[in-house]
């Protein structure tokens, strides 16, 4: 059993690599093509079906080592299928939100068995937010894929240290499949993740984070800190647009990572900065998640100050550049 669990991430990487290559063939490129628009940071059409490769890799890993979590994985598969349809023909915002809420409610009711109505509502909204914020943050080469590698890699290590080996194998497989996708997504990207990848990955970041908390593998704040660079960027950007009374669901290029690209750091420079933030937050979370509460509190405060400082620096530099 342990051998199969160890092989699962290897299978995920190899299958995702193979499928990604197939998606770059003439036939594969016809599935969904991202044509540049006013929000885009790329200049030429790029296939946005890379999430299919990640899903295929994770599916191969599950065949080798089934992790359970049937409702979570079924909900992620449903979201992937609906998001692929969205990539190809487009879905309305209300339809997407209904699907996201339905997936969140199913997981909370059947896999996590949350009975308290208030907790159910809070967790459902949190899952819908993580599902969408990951989609919002998928707009520059290497960023979303890198966050998946760091984030699910941290989940995998924490679950392994706790002894939840099947959860660790699933998270490691998600990280491995995302790493294979990154081979083709590093600037200049030949393949984008698309909604078919970003939506289910965002959902799994929240759902598996809650699953790990529910079984006692990590405290509730752990997923928040691991994915803090994405959560802070998306949340602060949303609040700023809300204060300016701008349409919240309208496409834009005002996320902090997008500003970094446009301020002259480029896709690679922005990716390096984001990777440093990701590694720092994931490493800090792993360092203190089994320490006393006071140590955890100090670490969270340090992370908040650091990320807040970066946000202020980007804001000021962006204002001067306009």
C-alpha cells in the first residue's frame, strides 16, 4: 500500500506531462484557445486547456491509490467539466455560482458532515471564495501553477507528518500534476490552465484544507496561511474595487501580480516574487503548525505584516508609475 501511495505522485506527473503535450498538438489546440483581450498579459493566442492535463494526472494517481473523499473528488470533477464548458462556450455568472455553491454544500453535508447551520454557511461561502479567487489569480505565466505546487506540497507534507497517508498522496499528486503543467506554463507560456484547471484547484485548496482540519492534521488557520499570497491578493483587490464602486465580476488587470508584470518585472520577475511569498508562507505554516498557540499567533502576525508590507510597496510603486 505504501508503495502505491509513493507511486501516485509519479504517475500524476508523468500522465499530466503526456496529456499536456497532447493538448499542444493541432487537434488539442482546438479544444479552447485564449485570444488576447484588454485584460490579457499575453500577445498571442494560447490554448487554455492545461487543467485537463492536471485532472488527468490526478485521476491516474487515484487509480493507483484511491484516497476516499468520494464527494470532494466528484464535486471537483463536476466543476472541472462545467468549467471546460465555460472555457469553450461560456456560462453565465449566476450559473457558475450555483454550481460552486452546490459543490460546496455537497462536500460540507456528506464528506465533512457539518451540522451547525452557521458553520455550514460560513464554510460554504469560504469554499466558493477559494474556488473563485484561484480563477481570479490565474492571469500570468507560472503563477497559479506555482501556487498549486507550493500549496498542495505543504498540505502533503503536513498530512504525512500527521499520518494521513492517503490525503498526503492525493495532495502530493495535485502538486506533481501542477508541476508537470508548469513545464508548459513557464514564460513564455505555451499552455494556460484555463477555468477547467483553476476552478477545481481552487475548490480543492479549500475542501482539502477543511478535510485536513476536520481529521486533526492541522489547525484551521493552516490552509489560510499556506495559500495566503493568493487569498490576500484577491481579497485586497476585490475590496479596492468595491470601494471604487467598480463592477466586481468584470475582467481587469489590477491584481498585485498583474501590477508587478506591468511595472516592468515581467512574467518571470513577478513569478519569482510570488514564489518567494508562497515558499515563505508555506514554510512558516509547516514550521509552526504543531507548535503552541502563542507561537502560531506570532507566526500569523508576522506573515500578515510581511504580506501587508509587500502590498503597500506594490501600491505605492504602482501609483508612482501611473
